[in-house]
């Protein structure tokens, strides 16, 4: 008999109970990783974080160069402002995650959520501050283009099949 999740039979994951707890087949005990498996997962996580940051930085550079060549210096500076508004908080958050990996501290979902909220708040604050300080020369389409290019940095990883 299949278990039900949220009132529906669970055909895909038969080991998921109605409380959404994944149980290992047999004893129901948690999966234990060896030290080598933990080290491998940490290395993949580090590499994935660094690849994402590099991809976002490359997309930021592309946005700045394209805007500068197409519409001039102010457009390039506006694209840089938009790109930096997300890239800087994201890089700080990734640095915090990398330090946690290197120090061997266990991952904490609440800390991750708080870090994401701080990152998003920092991005909004940098955008507001940048718009306030640069309102005399700001080129809005370039700012938005720079921001969107950095936000879509993972597309570069998808193109080259480098997702972790």
C-alpha cells in the first residue's frame, strides 16, 4: 500500500511518510556519511560557490562593456552600479558560507535563511543608495540590464555544463 502525502497517494517517493520525513529502507535510521564522502561534498560545495561567483562577475563585466560600448560611459557606470548592487552582497554571503565550510561548522537552515534575508536587504539598500547618489547621470535601462545579467549568472554555468 502506498503512503499518502497531503491526502494524495505518493507514487514517486514511497518511503515518504505523511509527515514528509524521508526514511531509509529497512531500519529508518539516518544516513551516515564517511569522512571521505563529507570531504567530497564540501569540495563540491566550495567549487560550486566559487563557480557561481565567477559566473556572476563575468556576466557583470559583459553587461558593463556592452552598455559602455552601446550607450557611453554613464550607461556603463549605471550597469556597474546595478551589477554591484547584487554581486557584492552575494559575494559576502558566499564568503560567509565558505568560512563555515572551512571551519567545519554544521549547516544551519535558520542561519542560511537569515543570511539570504540580509543579502537581499543589502542588495535593495545598495540599489536605493546608488540611485540616490547617481540620480544626475543614472541610465535606468543600463542599471536594470546590469542587475539582471548578474542575477542570471547561472545561465553561464548552464551553457558550459558547470553546475555543481
